[in-house]
C-alpha cells in the first residue's frame, strides 16, 4: 500500500524539532504536531513555546499529552540509566497509536546523532526496534551549529531557546549503548504499554491561533 505524506511531528519546544518539521514540510510532508507535557514537574513554558513554533510552521492545532506522572513512574520503576531511552520509547509508542488513528504514516523527530545520550546509533536503533511506525529524522546528520543556523534562518531561534525537557528525573550517567533485550526488561519493570494507555486518556488539543505570552523567566524543572 502506498504511504501518504502525512507526518506527526514530536514538538519539544526546543531548537531541533521545529527545524526538522520545516525541512520535512519543504519536502512535501503535511504536518500535524504532538507535545508531551511534563507538568507538574515543569511549568507550562515548553508547551507554550511548542504552540508558538507550531503556529510558525503553519500547523493549526497541537496535540498535548499530559505525561508528567508517566515520566515519573518510568524513572521510579526502571533502572535510571535507561530513563532517556525509555521516555523516548514511551513517546514513540504513544505517538504511533495516535498516528494510526489519524491515518498518519510517519513520525518526525529532531533527533541528531550524538547530541544527547539517547541519540547514539545504538540507542536510536533500539528505539526503532521498539516501534512499528517509520520515524523520519531530518536533522540526524547535522551538528548543533548547523541546526542553530537553520533555526535562525527560519526565525525559530528566539522562541526555541531555553530549557525544553526537564532532566530532574534522570540519572547522571545515562546509558549510551543499549540493546533491545536490555530495554525490554526495563520496559516490563515500568509496564510502558500500560503507561501508554493511561497517557492516551489525557490528551488535549491546543489551537495555535491563540495569543501567547512567554514568561520572562523559565521555571522548567520544579
């Protein structure tokens, strides 16, 4: 069956994801967006930034998953060194179910090799094996400066700067090399599939044409 060119963009509110979305849009992909809110462990700033960035991308509404409690449970029940890999898998599994319901064939992320611990080849391969939907990574082989330059070119940079994901729940020594077998053991400990079901019940839709004023100071890790 021929795939459509509809894609669900995982929007964090940071620098990488809107650039990835823009590059995909330039290749003809029709974008929808999803944001995983870590409230109450962050304030609403990452969500508000994501709404503004979606508006700049021409996306009319953004799916918001309230996942703070699920992230906390992953941190508490699994080996902390796997936290970043596990929350990525949790987000991908949740997103792919939403994408399936909306007849969307792709996920898009702003992952770039080696920028953070979860974005090594080993870990990205594990994440790919844990999900069924095709994941597009338009900035995968770009370095950070190249992405920043594009962010400035597209006028996203001012909105994108500042903290996006709170790492207060993570270990100081995140795993950089993983296997599917190892990760499946950790998934069982925190029952990720059950967490996904819970998260799907906590979805809201944010229109991007609303007036938003970002706070002058960011309080993103409580």
